[in-house]
C-alpha cells in the first residue's frame, strides 16, 4: 500500500516536472517570437527618428533654394548694370572710330592689275 | 532485510526532491537559453533593418545635396547666359547707333559727295568689267550721274584701260531709308558689288569686333592666345 502510494507520488512528481519543463519550453518559444515584434517596434522608432532628421534637412534645402535664386539674380543684375555704365562711357569713342573707318574709302586697283 | 516504512518514505522524498530539483534546473536552463536566443534574434533583426534604413536615408540625403549642386550650376549658367545676352545687346545697340549717325552724316552734301565718289570708284576697281550697271537711292540719282565721269577718269588713269561703260539703273533703286552708297552690277547682274553704307558698316563692324569688345567689356582674362 505504501509502495503504491510512493510510486504514485513519484509518478506525480515526474509528471509535474515534465509539465514545468514543457511550460518553460513554451515560454521560450514565445519569447523568441517576441523578439520579432520587439525588434519591429525598435526599428519603427529608429526609422521615425531618421525620417524626422531627413525632413529637417529637406526643409533647410528648400529655404536655401529660394535664397540662392535671389542672390544669383541680384549679382547678375549688378554685373549687367556695370555693363551699361561701361557702354555709356565708351560709346562715343567707339562710334567715332567706326564712322571714321566707314568713311575712309581708298579706291585702289588690285595688286596684280597694277603695272 | 526490508526497509521500514520511514526509510521508504524518506527515500521517496529524496527522489521526489531530486526530480523537482532537476526540473527547476532544467527550467532555469531553458529560460536562460530563451533569453539568450531572444537577444540574439532581436539584435540580428534590428541591425539588419537598421542597415537598410541608414542606406536608404543616406541615399536620399545625397540626392538633396545633388539637387543643391544642380541648382547652383543651373543658376550660374543662367546668370552667365543673361550677361552674355546683355553684352550682345549692347554690341548690337552700338551698331544701330553707328548706322543712325551715318544716316545723318550722309545728309551733309559735301561729305556725302566725297564718300559716294569714292564708293563708285572703288566699285569699278573691284569689278574691272567693261559694262557696269549702278543702283543707287532715288534721291541720289542726279548726284551719282554727276560723279560717274570722275570715277571713270580715275579708273582709266590707274588701269590704263579705255573701254568702260557705266549706266545707272533708273527702274530699281535702293530703299528710301538706306543710308546711301551704291550697288554695282556686271555681266547682266550676275556679279554684284554691294558698296552701300550699310554694307560697309557691317563689314567694318565685324572686323573691329575684337576691339569693340575689349573697349566695352575689358580685356578677357580667360583668353590664352592673342594672335
């Protein structure tokens, strides 16, 4: 009688032990699966951060764009203005030269035709 | 010898305790392994995805930089082009000014007479033909008629040729608003010498363009060779 009770106790303990181990294994598998979802969450966080960083850069760039255009056209206008003043100051002299040359006509026979 | 009940009970307790102990240890082992594999898997996934994300955003940021450079280059280009266009506009304006002044000048009869006489003579020398047809402005018709004999004289003197016949076209004339001068035709209109004021202006203007550019825009720093 004692023996059978002892044996059944042992069997019960063995069974309990197996159950505990089985549960631990199940937890282990779940834990490993959790790795995926946790990794995903972390990555999403990282991605959002990076995206924010990128957006800031993009905005900056947009701002620079308009500034660059303005600056470029301002500088161009200055240079074109300088052209105008140079034209005005040199115009007369050049016109004189051109007109003198146009009116200076030398009718000559061709070199080979002269004897 | 048989064990008494107490001994058996104790043995059994020991065995049960042993089984339980083993189970606990095994569970601990499993849990430790679980944690370890969890960490490995998680960091593997994270670093894999991280690398992809970093590469993606690096590329996008490079694109931004590229766009910036492209824009800068486009602006510089557009600026250069508009400056070049402005320069060309001024050169053309100069030419037009010259034309206007020449138009006014040719209204001065004495000056125009010399010029026209020279132009006719020069035309004759260029053509060296026996029969020449002259075309002038309608208003210049009489003046040209007066000047032809002198031009022929000069021609004969220089070239010692005696037969040359010059006629003025009285059906076709140069445009009213032209600055003056003559067009000479030979061989039934097959050879043409355009000795109008405009033609001379165009030719001379083109020839002294380098000088004009230098005076208007300064010496070109980028030019390497000067001859």
